[in-house]
C-alpha cells in the first residue's frame, strides 16, 4: 500500500433535504435519500437523475418535471417513467430542453405519489459564443480520507457553469484500506466494510458517496460531465485486470461488468450501446470543444511492472527504457480514430478531458538525498532513482510513450490545445511539445478532492520536492503537492485563466478557501 501510494502521489441545503412522507397509494415509505443530479448537457438536452429508496422490491412509477421557474409555475416538460430493482431503483431521463431556454437555469424534480424530491438546477451548453465560460474540474474524492469541502465550494460558486469529474469519483477499498486512518473519527467508514467486488457492493458504495451532503449539494446545483478512472473498478486497472484484483475475487471481467452497471445506474451520464465506449464530445459555440477520453478501461494494455527492473537493489535503466518503447495500447486505434475525426480547428480551444498525467515526468535528485530511514523499507529502492532521468509512473502516459506521441500529433491539428488531467492527487501545469519540439498546448492537472497527496507522505519537505520536480522537468512550469481542492477555468476567446482552488482542511468542516495560484494561458502560446 505504501509503494502504491508513493507512486500515485508522484505522478445549499436544498439537496440535503430528504422528503420523508408516506405513499398515499400503498403505504410504502418512499425517500429521496441520495438527492438529485444532472449531467452530460448539450445544446438542447441534459440528463436528470435520482434514486428512490423504498421498503419493497415492487416496481415504482416516477413522475418528473422540468421548468424555467424555481416554483415550477411554468412546466416546460414532464413525463412518467418506471424504475425497479434491476436499475437499483435509480431514475435517469435524457430530457429535451427547447432552444429558447438555451444556457438558462433549468429546474427539475421527481415525484412519487405526491412526494417531491429535492429540486435540482441545471442548464444546457450555449449554442452561440459566450463572452466567457467557466468550468471546474476535479478528481480523486476518497470518502474515508476526509470531507468533501471542495465539492461544497464548487456548488456555491455561481460563476461555474459545468463541472468535469475526471475519475476516482469513488474508491473500492475496505474499511482498513487506503486512506482510512481517520475514517472512524470522522464518521466516514465505508459501506460495505469490505473491498467492493459484487454488483451489490458497487451499488452500496455509490449509495454511500451520494449520501454525502456536499456531494449532494454539488449535484443539485451544477451539471456534471464525468468519466471514470481506475478506482471505479479497482486500482491500476487495465482492460483485463487490475493491481488490486486477485484470483480469489473471481473473474475480473465479472467484477468489471458489476462496476460498469453500477456506474451507469448511479451517475448522471448519457449511455451508448457499448457501455465501455465512454468517450464523447461537447461543444460551446465555436469557443471550445471538449472531448472526453477513456485511458483506463477498454483498450489499455497491462502496465509495465517497474519492480521487475530492480535486481540486487540496482535498477536496470537500459532494459527499462528499451521496454518502454515497445508497442502498448492505452487509448487504442478506435478511440484515436474518433478523436482525429472530431478535433476541429474551427474552435478557438480544443480541450481534452482525461485521467492520467500526460507530460513526461521524472523523479528529481532530491529523492536520492532523502534519509531513507524516514520512510518504509519498501520505498528505499525508489528513492535511489531520483535524478536518473527515469520515467517512474508506468500507469501514466509515461508508460505508453508511443500512444502519447499519437495523441500529441492529433492535438497539433487544433488551434490551441488544452489537456485536463486527474489521478495524481497533486497539482501540475506543463507545456506540451511534439517530437520536433513544436508547441502543442498546455496540460493542467487537478489536485485531489480529499485523497492523500505529497504532503501526507513527505510533510515539511513537500515544497522542496515540488521545486525539485520543476527543476528536473523542463516542461513543468509549476506543481503543488500540498493543496486539496479543484481547478477553475475561465475561458474566453483570447485566454484561459486557470485557478487552483484549495481548501485548508479536509479533516474538519471548518476551513478556508484560497485561490492565489493563478495562471494565464494565452491562445497557442507556451506558459
């Protein structure tokens, strides 16, 4: 666990309200314990979602309503659907919004036998160019690790139009697993208490996360565009397995199918016929296009095992660097073909939303200078490679350099490319260059919502490590391994302002928000 943590590191009240009334028809208790959510907005459509909690397994009829008035005095659309145990009593509707309400606040709610859900607020994407469009993006929200204070801040920021969640929306570990040290004290013990494997397990874990009042608030206030990473399945997953999956847990294909079904039931995401093909696109006028990728599940080949290149505590750099260059799929030919077809230079900005760090990254020399006795023995050999110019995180794009070259070549067709990244728990901002050192764009990587980052392992020397990374990696302009929070982007035709928003505390509901780390990205210019 320490080794995995080390590698990974480096790399308002409306929705909280639960209606608790009795059904008039059958005297069954009907609850909306998990709030409401919306997602995947287009110019004229948006997904709306809720979950019905009831005390029998009978099918249940659910009415839904859409309005441009918070008091629902003007009903734009309404309908009736049915949910049942096969859907885990979740409800998901792809509603059509008339274009005359484009980019305006839209309100929605669900009704079961005169019992009303919380009211959600959403909006469609602007069909014409806005002066400015604001989005927030985030990743890595670990329930037992701490409170989701950053979610609350996103929800309460009236400037934010849409939220991207780049994966690790939940974690699969049991009550004694990763980042659970404070779970009992914080009253955030996972459910189920075991690692999740079965369909019922994944459903319960999704349900637990959506009881969090800050996450409920976020979902009720903003439309979300989500994509999975590994922990929605299991740590360091690839197409046929995962680091955190063992033979005694059954077939990985079965576990993966369970995770997929629960994900689509519980997330406000539009579904396609092939559930694994999660890549999709969104357009905001001609200001920018957003293309969401899957780097995790459908085509990824198994990661190169970094440990295999240590012998007698020495690292075989020559063989490792040679093996890194072998063909290894990450995105896959089908998804690359789709991306190549859809990258369009009519847009001022082309934004890629994906999971793992794209920029080449090596460990700085400071790691080889640390007192190894201050760290677990399992980490000692990794500290030795600091300063050796070795890409160390084979789960990131560094483990798939040929695939990275393909992505950068396609992205070079855009007017100006921006890559948004999650996964590492730390904050990064880097310039991206192609093979001939032509400038491609900028990568911006979000901190975690609550998952541990560098400061949780390296404590007071974290800032020195940050500076070491910047010094050792020429394309890296800035990094921060201490802050937890999210990134807010203000996008206009000339520039993007990126703000790293940090909450001062995740172990308490008392905290402050800081936004002093700001960067201006000019159109088609390196930082």
